[in-house]
C-alpha cells in the first residue's frame, strides 16, 4: 500500500466547487451593519473587488480558476495525500487513516489557496493595497506572500496574543514585504476605542477584523481581504477536497468520514465541501468539524444573525455565533479563536448535513504528539484538532468492531508554533472551557433582525 498518493500538475483542479448551488434551502442574505437590510453588491464594493462579490453570491456550481491563479498554485499544488500507516500502528487501529497535507505551501498552510485568488482579482481591479487581520498568523503570511507576487502592499492587524506568542510568523510576513501591527492597535479608531476600554486587551479576530475593515473603508486604493468565513473563500479552498477525491480514487478507496478543524471554516470547507457534493448525490459520508472548547461556536453558539466584527462595521451574517464581542482565552490555536463560523458551514451544520465536536487543548496536544512521533510532521495547533478527531473516530470504530476509512485535512505545519509545544512539554498548558454564563451574556447583544 502506498504511503504518498501524488497527482501531477496537470491534475490541479481547473474549477472551484461552489456549494451555494446545492444548499438545502436558499442562502440567507448578508445584512447591512447599520440598517440590517439585505446588502447589495454596491454595499460591498468599498471592501471587495466585483469579481469576488459576484463569486460570493453566485449560483453557478463550477467556477473556472483563472490560468494566472492556477499557474501560481502549481508552485505547491497538487499537495500530497498520505496514508498514515505509522499513526494507525501507534494507536492500534484497524481503520485506515489518510491525511491531505497543506503544509507544503510556501506559507506553510492551506491559506494561499484563496490568498492568491484574492490578490489576483484585486490587482485586476486596480487596487494597490490590501488590509487584513490574522489570528495565528497563517492567513497574514499567506496574503503577504500573495501580495508580493502581484505587487500589492499588505497591511496586517495581528491578534495581540498571537503577535506576542508567534514572532516568527510576523517576521515571515515582514520578509514578504507586509507591515504588521498588534491588534488592538492605535492605527485605527476602532483599535483606539477598544484600548480605551480594555488597555490590556489580548485582542480577538473580531477586533482585528474591525481594524482591517476600517482601514480598507477609509482608503480608496485599499480593499479588505478575509482568509475565512466568506463563501468565495470557502470556494477557493475546494481545490483541497477536489484533489483529495482524485487521490482517493487513485488508490481505490473512499472515506466514511472527512474531518477538518474549524475556526472561521475555510480549512474544513476546503476538504469537506467536495465530499458534501458527493453526499448530495447519494454517497454515504460523514463530514465532521472540530473546534476548541475555548471557542465553541458550532457546538455551543446560537444560529442567528450577528455582526462579523467587534465594532459592528462589517456585514451581518446568519451563522453560529458566540456573540460579536466575544473575547476568547489565549489558547495556542490562534486560528480557531473566531466568535462565529462560515455562514455556509453553519447552514449545513444546522441542517444536519455536517457535524461538529469540541475538544480541550491538552488532549489535542496529546494527539499532536502521537502524530509527530509516528508520522514525523509537527502539526500546527489548529490542525491538531483534526488529528484528535481522526484518532477518536478510529478508536470508536475499533470499539464497535468496525473498520472505517478516515480522511482529515492537515492544514498546516507547526514549525512556528513551537512555543505551544514548549508549554505542553513543560506542563504549562491548561484546559479552558468557555463558561455558559459568558456565552449567554454575549448573545444578549445580537442584532434585532425582523
């Protein structure tokens, strides 16, 4: 049995899969942050190029990937799929475990799959600079890389706790020419307002989004770029799952369960949505999203309209949310600390077509250690959640006397996350489950939508 399942460059997908064409009910419209009325394309134009706005709401099932984007993707795509023989042996399972490895990209994660596309469309519209936020730094790194390729300036508002925990990701962004500020910062009115009320704020993705949106909205040559959550981002990531389908077919196998970690949803969407298309067309496959108990939007949040950012300046979306002013604990999985989830993924979870589970960070790191010692790759803390999910699925199958085929997305390496491993190895990590009372309090501030 092969260990590495590889595809040739001419097998890079030529189209993205758009799941909006196959939803069980119509997509709930985005609402204006002030009027709470459905937004129109002109409302979004100050933030995004028209091509991306069209993709965001497109009913087309298959969207052609521009040749210029596909040529850049060929720098690292198709990414390899591995049969995790050594992990299977380490946990003593009869099940088969595969993982799609996105850590081979220049930025070390799945994020460049959409960063390159977004930079391309913005450059085509004449934009000179992109403003964005980043949690763990993976998205900021990816957009910095893509901006460099297309000659765009990039400004990154990096969640303060990650800015301090992960200095090498900041240096990576700066190496590619980006300017990086810890968020909340003094560069924007929204950042100053947060600091005035919470001078010791560790930041959050919601706050960083507010700063990046304000930056873009107040500069004519600048657009906002988001690395997760939105439909066009999830669509760009489907190259992951489309390749995975071809690789599974190559070895004559098919997954019983597909797993990915979830913060905003792009990583999970990338691996899972093409298999969702299979599910719609009669295949039996479970799609499982894994999140941290410290930020349990899918498992403990409410499915409702909410603002996507703390200052309430961005579009209002219907999604699973913990409340727009939710401030998560400083867990090491910085990319999973968003208060909401992709409206697309949320809709499918609500419909029972996808599942969600949450884990504490210590058992997640235990799974990461088993993986590192068996497969050799040190996974990012975010990806380690998917590993934990895969291990649990395998053990459950064993306990039931079944053999299953399990596929998960290893969305990035952990080479710049070694502080997390240092804390784990020295017993400094602690589990944190966000209290129900805090969630209930945050949800009182949801917008009153008719």
